[in-house]
C-alpha cells in the first residue's frame, strides 16, 4: 500500500485483504498507515504458505529501506 504521493510504502501479511484495506482507508488502526495516510493498495499476492509470505514481506521491506539509504 502507498499514499497519494507514493512517498510511503507499507507492506504486510494478512488473511483478510479486504478487511485490511478497509481498516487503512477508514484510519481505524493507529500506526504508519494512519500517520502517513497510506490507503491505496498497489499490489497483493495470494498464497497458501504464510512462511513464504512473511519472507517476501521482509525482502520487500529490506529493499525499500536500502533504497532510501543509497
């Protein structure tokens, strides 16, 4: 997910993507998505393997953090 200006990237693992998007759009959960107005879904992938989903999430987060540091 990202914000309107595409300056913030949020990634996460969930079993309820529709519910998660609703939570972000309605700002019902405190955190980065509420603080930075992150409410636009830009990509998702369905998988039955939660461990590979978590590994991919960590890979994406590491890439986005490394990009900022460069």
